[in-house]
C-alpha cells in the first residue's frame, strides 16, 4: 500500500473551489481554495486552501480538524522558481477506550455506552514550513532543493483499556 500526496500548486490563472460533504454521526466537512497571481504580478502566484471537519462519532467520541495551507511561488525566470508552503493543522478527538467484554452479556448492557472519562481527548497542533527551490537544467534534468521546519505539540489523555466487574457494577479504566 502506498500514498501519493500531490499538493495543489499556485497557478497563473485565478481559480476557486468549494466542497461540502456530510455523513453518519453528524459528520461534516467544508473546504475551499483559491489560486492565482498576486495583483497584476505574473511572477508571484498564491494558493490558499482551508478545511474544517467535524464528527460526533460513534458513542460520542467525536473529532474536529482545522487545516489552513497558504502557498506562495515566485517565478524567478522561465526555468527557476522558489515556493514557500505553510500548513497548519489542529486535530482534536475524543477517546473511546472500548468495551469491557465481560459486561456485554449483562441484561441491561447498551453497546452505545462510552466508558471513557469526559476529559478523554487528544489535541495535536502541527505546523510545517516548506521552502523549495526548483530550476530546470535541461529537458531531462531538474535541480531541486528544499528546507522543512516542523513544529508539533500534542496532549494525549485517553483511556486505553477498560475492564469491568459485574459483581460490583463497576468499570475500571486504564489511562495512558
């Protein structure tokens, strides 16, 4: 299995896109983008993309994601360019420690119950700055150089395991 990431690149012609998608568990996604030259300058191009995703999730273990990705490309000449791409991501999702298997046979058990604590969640903030230089040396040869700076922070408090005691009607959590 492989993943091929193709970033949307700044273009010399103005263009705009918008997308909305919805689904189960109140899942919603809205995204948009714009590209074109900056002002009347044909040498400076921009691209701005943004998106917001939300889902209530199964058993109320929801998630929210925000992404903003601006890009500027300066066309030095017909063969060379410099591109600065920035990506900001903020992910927050609620934990779901699962189900204590020895509780599933109890007469009043409801599979939609979530045994995680209300504070169970993960917050990840990620920022990536990528500077790229490309120059075409011939029809078959291109030189590329780049610099990447990434800053990430995460807060992780999620119930990782659950076990239950039917005799005492208690559920025990193992947080990480």
